[in-house]
C-alpha cells in the first residue's frame, strides 16, 4: 500500500513553478502577479490568504493584496475587481470566499476576467472545462490529478467514483477524470447504497465534509483512495475516509492532513503562472 505524500508532491510542483517563474520574469521583464482580495474579518479566510501570499513570495510571484472592511458596498468591491482586471501587472485574481453578507461571492467571482480567474470558478472556465477547451482549472481537483499522475495511476478505462457534486470540487473533478478517459460515477446525498457504488471504484474520491464516512468495506481491494475532506474535530483535522480501516484495503491512499490539502496552493501558483503565460501568448 502506498501512502501518497501530498506535501512532497506539492513542494516538487512549487519548486518547478518557481523555476518557470524565474524564466518568465527573465524573458518578460516582470514576474507573474497574483491579486488577493480579502473582505471582512473572518479569521480562517485571513489565514488562507496569508498562506497563499507566502507561497507567492516563495515562488517569485508578485502579490497584490487588498483588504476591504466587512461593510464594503457591492459597487466598491466590484470596482476593485474591475481595476484588477485592467491592471497588466496582475495575472491572476483571487477573491477569498466566503464574503460577508450582503455581498454575493458568486457575483464577485463572476466579475473576474476569466483569463485571470486562477480559482477556475467562473462560468466561462467551468464551460471551457466541460467542453474540453483550454482554460484555468479549479485548484483542488487539478491538484488531485497531479497526485494521481505522480502516483502512476492509470486512469484510462478505470472506474472512478466521486462522492460530492459541488461546483468547487466534485463537478470539476468528474470532468477532469472524464477528460482523462476514466468512466466516472458521481455520488451525492441522494445516492442509494453509497457503499455499494463506492466498492465499484478503482479510484475513489471523497469530498463530502463528513468525518470518516468512507468505511473499510466501501473500498475495493487495491483501489486508489483520495480523501479531500477536511473536518475539524477535538482530535484535530480528519478526512472523509476512515484512514485506519481503509488503508489496509487500499492500494494507495492520501492522508489527512498532508494529502490533497497542500496541492491546492501549489496549483494556485501553477495557475497564476499559466495565466501570465496565456496573456503574453495572446498579446504576441
Ligand atoms: P459542499 O459544497 O458542502 O458539498 C458536499 C457534497 O457532499 C454535496 O454534493 C453533498 O450532496 C454531498 N453529501 C453530503 N452528505 C452526503 C452523504 N451523506 N452522502 C453522500 N454525499 C453527501 O462541500 P465541498 O466544498 O465540495 O467540500 C467537500 C469537502 O472537501 C469539505 O470537507 C471541504 O472542507 C473539503 N475541501 C478541501 C479542499 C482542500 O484544499 N483540501 C478544497 C475544497 C474542499 P448534495 O449535493 O446532494 O447536497
């Protein structure tokens, strides 16, 4: 059984991105830039944004940080995004969600120029993914694809089961697996006999937000199990997979923490570089 080391794979990806960022900056006279927009005073959001900015500094990506107070008017927030859309130094824009009421996170995200949408969450980028067109992909499912690739998992013809159908993760995950020629089943809260469906999987991906829901007898012997869940408990972070029960059955498994989590920021750095590269290619 292989324990998939997300920390090591993410660091390797970040090192590769840093190298390409240096080459980009040398060729174009400036590095890629990532604008982060943090609205309100949610402490978890502040921690996420701070770690994204640290990752930028480490990769040589210039970060442009904007903090707006909780009472910010809708028009003011939209105006900031319009300014960032127009700023040639800014390759990618990230509006940290959730935003405080009455602001609408979907509206703010939707205002981001799709070619700067490094979270891959705009309607245009979801459409590009669905149609198999090039574009910026959501970071966490893109990170899972890197983990599967680095682990040498053969996806062509494989039976993949994704538990969870959110726009943020489950739907784009299924699209990426389909594009990699897997046969994909999506499960959700109304799926009948989830355990039986999960047991058909060669690749089982859980993104629900219910601690240790995937049990040992839900897993086909030798299957690859990817645990996207992040559940805070008194004992610390746990995943959606009952690791101790599943690990002896699985062929490969991601731990929580240290599995999927570190890939998200690494892919955000990769997307920012990709956005900068796409921009110069379009201008050439
Ligand atoms: P979400 O928007 O709440 O979606 C959860 C999905 O799980 C929904 O599709 C829901 O089905 C399904 N579900 C709920 N209860 C279920 C049940 N009993 N059986 C089967 N399916 C069930 O969550 P999300 O944003 O996709 O995130 C899912 C988990 O991944 C969370 O723990 C989150 O923290 C984690 N996550 C981690 C990262 C990372 O960087 N590591 C990134 C993103 C998400 P319905 O659609 O029918 O309601």
